[in-house]
C-alpha cells in the first residue's frame, strides 16, 4: 500500500476504536474499580481480541464466516450473554472502591485477581462483538489486496490492535488520574450499579436487534 493508504487505514482504525460501545464500558469500569493497571490490562487484552478478528478478516476466513448467518447469530448470542453476566456481576457484587492513591489500593493478591479478570473481560468482549468483524470486512476490502503478502496482512492486523489497545489504555490513564475519581470513590456502590444497568441494557439491545433481524 502507498503511504497515503496507510495513513487513511490508521486514521479509520483510530476512529473505530474511539466509537463508544460495550468495550468502552468494560474498560471504563475496570479503570475505575481497579485503577489504571486493571484498565490497561483490559485494554491490552482487548487489543489481542482485535488482532485475532483482524487476522481472521484479512486471511479471507472472515468472509466465509460473515456468509453464515448462524455463525453470526451465535456470536451475537454469546456477546449478549457475556454482557448480561458482566452486568449481573456488577449489580450483585459489592461496590468496588475506586483507588485514590497507592495507599488506598487493594493488596497485591487482590490486584492480581482484578487484573486477571480485566484480561478475561477485555478479550471476551472483543471476540464476542460481531460488529468488529463487519468493521474490518468493510475496511480491509478497501485497503487489502487479495494477493497481498502475508507479512503485510500481519502488519495491518497488528496496527489495528496497537491503535485499539493504545486508545483504551489512554482512556484508562485519563480516568484513573482524574480529580473527580475521589467523588466516585464516595459512591462506589452506586457507580457499580450504574455500570451493571448499562451493561444489561446493552445486552438486551443486542437481543432486540437479533430478534428484529
């Protein structure tokens, strides 16, 4: 590809990463509940999911998958179920305190558990979102030639993953370092419940669109 094509591809990937959706809600929740480290772990794991989707689409296998409605419906159902699970977990769990400083953060073992959960949530929310497949299908059809070398396809997929992870990591750093985090800490249970309601609403939205399609 030409330099202008690469720049256009990177810009579109950035705009795609910046679009709000379930992934943003999950990264924000981990950033507020576990601090910037949990948010960054979630962002990096989400980037891995993006890389897997991108490689699937540039390899041509994704086109075959998109042609199978049963496959896409299955992914949508998994995505809705996972969002419902995350929402229920947020509603039923105790209010997770938002870390204010190094002294108020949970102990190391607890942080390790939060980070592992952030990794799981990040990659699963990415892989269970079929909209990402459609996005890459439309994007790569304009930029990736069928006879493109394998290394170029890997580079394209990696660029999409790095941009996605970097954006969500930046979101996590901004949120966890904001002055108003102290206010959220005072209402941690309410914040947690708010995210639970949001995630459940997103789950029902996916089910509604699936029923109407």
